[in-house]
C-alpha cells in the first residue's frame, strides 16, 4: 500500500508539473507549422487537419511519460518492451488500414500517432495496476480540485523543458532546414533514409542509453557515499562505449556498399535511382557517431550538477548555432542537398561528443581516477579495426564489379557481404572476447554492492 501510494504521488506530481509546459508548447508549434506552410504543402489534402491531429497525439503521448518514468525507476524493463512493442505494432496497423482501406492519405498517419499515444497510456496503466494494486489512472489528470502547483517542481520541469527544446534543435534541426529550403521530393528522400537509419537508434541505441543513464545516476549517488562506484562507472562507460563503437563500425563497414541494394529491395527504382543510396551511405557514418554520443551524453546528464548542466546547456546552444550554420553551408553553399544535411549532422555529433568527453575526463579526474578517461581505452583491438577495413574494401570492390538489379548479381553481391560479415564477427569474437567477460564481472559486482 505504501509503495502504491508512493507511485501514485510520483505520477501525480510529474503529471501536474511536467505536462503543463508541453500542453502550452504543442499548440504553438502546431500553429507555426500550419500558418507557415508553403503553397506546395498547403495543396496537400488534409495537411492542416493532420497537423492538429498530430498535436493531439503528441499531448496524448505526453500523458504517458509519467507512467514511463515510474516504470524506468522501478526497472520494469519488461513493461516497456511489451507496451512499446504493442504501440508500434498498432500504429503500423492503423497506418495501413486507414491509408490503404479507408484512403485517408495524410490523415491516416496522424490518426495512427493518436493510436500510438493511447496504446502507451493503456498499456502502462494496465501493467502498473497489476504491479501496484490500488493504482488509479485518475492521477493522469493534470488539473484537479484540491491539487496545488508546486513552484519549485514547476521551475524544475521548465528547466528540463528548456533543455529538451535545445535537444530538439540539435536533433531535429535538419528537418527544419529541409522543410524551409528543400523541395518535397528532397524531403521524401531524406525521410526514407532517416526512417531506415533511425531503426538502429530506436531499437538498439536508445534502450542501451536509457539503461546506462539509470545505472550511472545510481552509481553517482553511491559515489557520494564514498564507495568504489566511481571506478565501476568508469569501467562500465569504457566497456559500453567500446561495444557501441563495434556496432557502429558494422554500419560504417557494410552500410555504404549495400545502401543501394537495400533501397532497391525496399522501394524499387522509385528511390534507388535518386540520391537516397548516397544519403544512406553517409548516414551510416552518422549512426556510428550517434552511438558514441548517446552514451557520453547519458553519462553527462546523469552525473552533472545544476550549475554544470546550465553551463553545458549554454555550450549546447553554441553547438546548435554551429549546426544550423553548417546545415545551410552544406546544403546551399556546397550544394550537398540532402547529403549535406547528413554532413552537418556529423559535424554536430562531433561537437557534442567533444563537449561530453571534456566533461567526462574532468569528472573522473576530480573523482579520484588519476588517468581521467583516455579515449584510447574505448578503441577495439588493432586486428579488429584491420578486419573491418578489409571487409569495407572487399564489399566496395564487390559493389563496383558485381552489383546489378539482376537477381543473380544482387545475390552474388550479398553473398560477398555475408562472407565478410562472418569474418568480421569471428575476428570480433576472438579479439574482443574480454569485453563480454568484463561486462559480466562488472555487472555481478554491481549486484553484490546493491544487495549489501
């Protein structure tokens, strides 16, 4: 009963103070995009209505955030896996049924977003109701009689809202630039590439980042009590970055030389004969940088204090300005088009990684780890790097000599990639076996400290 009361109180507070900024911001942004639509966009059937429905879907999804936060706090990772998987599947099903059978066009995807948010609320509510008997969904109503707004918590929520807006500029600025200066065809090409490339971020990197954020925050609290948690955090960060680097190298090694084949298989010549394969090839480099940045920023935001976060936010604003300038330079001045946006994204990620690395190195030196955080500690074995380079060269030659839309040559090109992939994985297994062993050791020791 006490645990249920605690959960209910946490959700009620986060709903009252976290939902309010979002409810204000969403209509403003929706109105801005609707009023500033280009003539080409305004002619699209259902464009304005879709924007308002998407805004409603965003508010519905925002209501599920307190439930998500509680499930993360209590490490209910199974809940997230089940609920988000169901939400994604239902969104896809709703998009298909409404677009194909009901011919709703753009409105189909807007209503599918509402279905996604509603599924999150229902799923998390059902799971928490069974996990904490006595839990009531009424706590999701942000404004109720007798409930007062806590000024301190509201300021706290506004601070995180401001930080989130900065991250929107840093992560979604490319779409804003694309929306303002490129045609709908270029926007379509970039959307295809982004949706393919973001699968890795959504299903591989994001769960790891969120687990790391929780672990680093807990270890930071333990470090304040004078335990050896600092060294544990140092080791986990080093191992996780090396793992992300290995995953990113797989994308960089095989992605560029198979982007054209993948686009052709998924979208036929409609997109394979456009700039999409070239954009996707460069996007693979961005995936590598995104993998590294996700872990470094998870560490920074989990251990940084209030003053440090304010300073980092100012530095991120500078990164955002540099990013927007790089986007305009690469798209317009250098004539890169949608490929130029990926170049600008890579510049943005490098700047953010550099900021995070500087903070991480200084943090560990202050915490008693004399060596700080040397970058060489996250690099894979030299033989592994050589194997990846060899596989990249072999698949590049295969694409030049074998690739064709004819099935037999496409199969031959894919067979070369499969053989190279098996070789690369075998080398990683032989020379990075210690990565798995160290992870098991660190995790087992961390569990022992938790139970003590």
